[in-house]
């Protein structure tokens, strides 16, 4: 791969998935920090544009806009060759795909892999894990210290812990003096409205920017392996993430703020762990993991 020059113009086509998009912004931030003229294209990033100061962020590309815009750049970086850059008729400059770095055997988290990619593959002298996200000044970090944001959904059902156990966990945390509140997408609200009958809040947040502001002012986060977990970690909210197995947790755990992961109990094969992890992970184990997260945060602040 040719070394990038400070005057190089690079386009980063972000993934439509929130978590992947936030991770790819590590590459955007490092390119910008090294003087490269970089533009990021993506729906999640444009929704959070005010949270990424000094970065050039543009809306999602379509097949038509990609044909008009991308040939202007010397290099295009994407997770994989799909979406708007999959068109074989599209005349692109050099294309760099991040998927091989994501799939490589490694003990590092994805955030660490992308930082290393910036150093080793892009040749950037200064490279860190930050994706450049910072809150507008109107918000106060962890203002509601007892509020626990609970995110019980994920991109696929196999990543989701049992709804009844999320509710029992919330009730247990409430008895300990916390204010657990569930955060779900608008189209998921109907399925989770039952928590309100138990006195657990289910705020209507609407836009992704509102979700980010609400998370930023929350004291804690507990949730499945999901983009919202990565968002909470970006915002330096202490994060407890629930994973089906250890290998996935090592790779995809949120990689920014203070955080812990908890996985299901022992099962002999990866297939069994993926299928039954949610039944082997008890409320008591998640509650103990949250107590260890609290202790970890206390030590970090001491």
C-alpha cells in the first residue's frame, strides 16, 4: 500500500451498522490527525455530526452519488466491498478494505486492531484509539449517576439475553438504589412496553443524537453486544456488555471507556455456547459483574 501524503484525499465509506461505523471513525480520526484530507460518508456519523468536531462527515452515498463523488479521491477505505462501492461499473481509485484486519486471528479488540492498522498499513506516525467523538458543551457527563441505561436488544436475536432476566436485573438494581431505564429503538418499543408496568422507565428518545445525549448523561450502561454499547463506551460511560462467548467478547468488546464483559456459562462447543448462552447466564452473575464494574470505576477515579 502506498504511503499516504499529507495532501492526500481519502474517502471513508462507513458501515451502515452503528458499532462498525463508530469503530471505523478511528481510522477517520487518525487520518485527520496526521494531516490527511479525509471525508467520512455514513448515516450514523452524519446523525452525530455535532459530536465529531473538526471532521468532514457527509451523508450516506447512493449508487448515483458514489459515481459522481468517489473518483475525486485518491483512496477509498471501506469495511468490505459492498453497498455503494459494489457496482462493477464504478471507476474507483485505490480501494482499501478493513475486513481482513477484522477477521485476522488476534487477541486484540477491534478498536486496537484498527489503531494498529492505521500505524502499520496506512503508515500514520500518530495513531490512537480515539474516534474523535466528544459531546457538545450543553451536556454534562454522567449527570445522572444512578441512572443505568439498559439496552436489551441487538442486531440479531442470538445476541440477546432473555427479556425476563433483563427485567429481573432491573428490579434488583432498583432495590440497590439505582434508576434502571430501558433504551430501545422506536420500532422496538411495543415489544418492551411491559417493563413500564413494573415501574421501569422506557424513555422515547427518537433520534440517534438524542440517544447519545441521554447515554452521555447516564451513570452506567448494561446491554448486549450492540452498537449502542459501543456508543456508550465512546462517551466514556462505564459499560457492562453481555456476550455469548469469550472469543467474540475479546474481539468486539467496546474499546474506549471503562468496561467489563460477562459471558454465558461453560458449554463444550462454540455452537452450543451461541445457542444456549442466554440460558446459562444468570441474573446473579450479571449483578456481580456490575458490582465489579462499579469497583473498577471507583479505583479508576481514586
